[in-house]
DNA sequence: AACTACTACAACCGCTGCTAG
DNA sequence: ACTAGCAGCGGTTGTAGTAGT
């Protein structure tokens, strides 16, 4: 199905926005609201594509944007959310007030990716880099024939009260092709779970409720770190066909607190919780 | 000072999902 | 059910700024 271009390209400016264009856009939106982006450029006296106006407003001109460097807390939150959601930048941005999807995407590609790699973590799979080959080989044998996964994210502490995120990811496959994961590019990959072989043939409901520690007053740094660790490639002892519901606090107490994803240096995991295949488990 | 390499990020492109007709 | 138009999303590119030589 062919589509006409979103705007008349011959009469639209491209490239960097001038201060005058910015001011026109700001003035128009202040007076009229965001409304219809397609008709906005003409109404605002801008020779720009509506799409371009929208992007400029959302990513740069919006008054509620938080400019400046990302904090360590934001870093960790982005990593956690990316682990859960993959490259769903707009969803991740929805959880970071004042940050845009574009900003987070750029920050991920220029900072966090490098940071994780330097600490031996694959930024796409969030697994230790040196375990990737082992896991790849193991997965073909351990992925169950039918798996139903539900992830429910309940951000109880979220200030903007956005709706919960529910992910339903049904995999019906005799061998999920792990080689499709491309760790070297920005290509979107599924967050991967490692399911113990004993759950084969079982319907598993992995319903997780996560309370992100936006207010850290009552949370120690160890607990804060643990709330990330529970999403590490850990294979908790699942009971077949038993739904799992866990809050972050409960999981935080269950998961090994040793693995610091390299943020604080040293080994990633204690000897107790890393087994010979490179998987992580509770200890 | 001049050049090169690298980094950060703004902006663009192409696609998808939703919706109205 | 189908088509077309729109907003929005994610990947990629272009370029200004900075660091290193």
C-alpha cells in the first residue's frame, strides 16, 4: 500500500532549526496547543514538515524537559528498563520524567552501551559477554516447547502515575533461534529469559510486579542494586505450572546481592551463585 | 595553528499501528 | 473489509564540538 509523503518536500526546510523557527513553533503551541501536527506548520508559518515540528517540540522545545547529564539513578533505571523491555525507548522514556525517547536512545548508544561492555556485560542481552557462547549453546536444549510469559510492571512509586506496563510474550517454538540476537548493533532483541529444563511442557506465568526505588530514603544501596539483579540471567527454582508473583522487595531478598554488574568493580558474582555454565542462580 | 579522530546529539527516514471514511 | 491519512516509534545519519597529535 503506497503512501503519499507526509508533506510537500519541495517547500520544506530541512536540517538544523533556527531560533526564529523555534520561537514560531513555541509561540504557536503555547497559543493553540499541540493539536494536529500535519496542519501545524502552515498554521504556525513554518516551512517544515509536521513530523519535523513534532520531533523538535517533543525532543527539544517542550518546557518540561530535563536538560543536563543523566544521574546515576537514571542510568540504573534505564538499564533495568532496557533489560525488561528491550529497545522500547518511548516506554522507557515514559518512566523517566523530563527525558525523551530520543535522548535516552542516544544516551544508551553513546554511554551505557560502552559502560556495560567495559564491565563485560552484553548491552543487548544483559548477560556477561564471556558467557554468551555457552548460553547460546545451552539454550537450544533448554528452551521449552511452549512457554507463556506475562510480565506486569507495576510502578507503584512512579510520580507521573502512568498506566502499568503489561508484556505478554508467547513463544511457541521447539527451538528459539538465539542466533538472531545481534549483540553488536542496535537491532532490537527480545529480553531473554532462561527457563530451566524441568519446566518444559509447562505453562509458566511469570508475573512480576516491580516497584522502582524513585525515593531511596528507606532503601540501602545494596537493596537498590538487588532490584536490578533479580533480572539477571538467573534461573530461579521454578515449580512447573505455578504462577510466580513477586514484588521487588521479595525478590531483592532472594537474589544474590554480590553481582554488582560491574558498577562497583570487582567480580560480578560470588562463587556460590555462578555455576559452571555461566548462568547465575540464587545462593 | 592545522589537521585528524572521536563523541554527542539533533534531525531525518522508513515503517507500524490506529482510526475514520 | 478495504483504503488512506495520521501520529508515533525506532534505527540511522549528519554535523558541530572537542580532544589528541
